[in-house]
C-alpha cells in the first residue's frame, strides 16, 4: 500500500495558500496548465472541489495527508490499516469476519469491507468506554458527563 504523503505547513506557506484561494474563488471553474507550453485543461468539478478542500486546510495551518485507497489490500496492508498484526487479520479472514478473495494462493481483502470493520470496531470501543464510564459514575469514581468523543484517540495514535 502506498505510504501517505503529509505536507508540513509553515506560516509563510499558509499565507501564500490564502492568496491562491482568494484568486481561485469558491465556485469558479478551475483549470490546470503548463506554463512552459501554455496548454491548459479544465478540471472536473469534483477534482476542483478536492483541491480547494486541501488548500483551505493548508490555509488555516492544518497538515494535510493524502493517501490512495486501493480497492483491495493484502493481509499485510490490511494489518497496517487496522493497526493490528498480519496474523490477527488472517484470523479474521478465516473466521469470516473479513471477506476476501483468492488471487492464486494470496488473499485480497476489499478496502470497503476493511473500512466498515474498522468503523464497527470504533463504535464497539466507544460503546465499551461509555459503559465503563457509566459504571464508574454509579460507583462514584467519576461524576459529570463523559468526555466528548474527540477526547479519545481511536486511531492507534497515528492521527488518521
């Protein structure tokens, strides 16, 4: 699986990106061109929107990570995506928790199924944390409402 590319942002870069965004506008058609040849091609609206979204994040100083989502992943790539071991992924495949197809002797796991599994695991984790918090409230260990969802790191500490 290709490694994501993260772009660090400096104050100067953010200021420059704000100028670029001001020139681009929010809804105007966007073209991409080659200054050397003078050729320019119009960008489809969904690609122009994506570029504006990236530039808007950079303009306020946020880091932007761009990664490719493959249709199918190997067990090694699936393990990296889920932040678990390859052996655990193979166990999930053998138990039927993760659908797969065989390419020769090799497993391929659909990205959509991995993303759904990861989302289900996050929901289960959050429900378990809420249940523990409720028990802690009942026993008087804590009081008040539980912390907001954003207070919990559910991405394995990778910031994704």
